[in-house]
């Protein structure tokens, strides 16, 4: 089937001139292989999705994405945090901790979400299989901030300790996703990032 080339379709060109639109503009056709469907977006925004790290794309800037949306992820199991003596934290980049977790167990599943909250649900799973919600709050992962050098955050430089401490305590996910656009990511943005 031959498609009409609308750039040579005079009535449209006349209309464009009338509108004062010089450029042809840019658009992407919807492709479910690279664009989240409405259903996927609402799943990520609400319950989130349990996925191993290999199903999450690591962008050029080391942030994490599912198709055309940046995401964050965390281990929802409280006993993991207890056995690793780790404070519950969520990840926004492929950091040292995630790399270690991947080595430890490549099939480990993470709760992947686009929801901006500070009360992600950490689940207590008892040996009996009983599940309840833990009262622990989540914090941003320091290693992620370091990996991104978020606002010049540096975990190891003493000279920057005061500055880095402030970045950590002032961290807001809403602001993070203002600096690192959450959605929609265009193909070009993903490549350049
Ligand atoms: Zn991290």
C-alpha cells in the first residue's frame, strides 16, 4: 500500500502557511513495544509491577525505565532489609546496591512503580506466609544519588559532606522527576540521556 505524502498535499500546506507553522513538527506513532499502554501506566502508577532487574531498562544516564517512562524500584520484602541491615530505600538509578543485588540473585524481583510517594509499602512476610504492611518509611538510596551525582551529591568526598547531607535530607521525588523527566520519554531523549 502506498501512503500519501502529506508534505506535498497542497491543501495541508496552505493550512500550515495560514497557521504560520514553519516546521512540519514531530510525532511518534503509538507502538506498544516502546510506549506504555494506558493499562500499563495505571498498573505502574497504582499497585506497581514485580519485575527482575533484567526487565528494567537502564538509560544512558543510569536512571531506570520501563518503555517510555522513568520508574523507581525497591525490594518490598522487609526480611531482606533486615538480613542486609539496610534501611528501606528506593532506587532511581542502577546503583552499587542494585548491582550487588543482581550479583547475589539475578532473578530477585523488585516492586517497580511510577508512583510518587513517601510511603511505599514494605511488606512483612512471616515464615508462616502471613503478610502485613510494615510501619517503616522509605528513603532515597544514597548510592543512586552518588551514581547520578545528583546536584553534585558525593558520598565519599569529605569536603562535600555538608552539601551532600543537605541534598539527601531535602530530597523530593517530585523534584527529582522535574529534573529527570518521568514521562513520556521520546526515543531521542532516551538515546541522548
Ligand atoms: Zn540505589
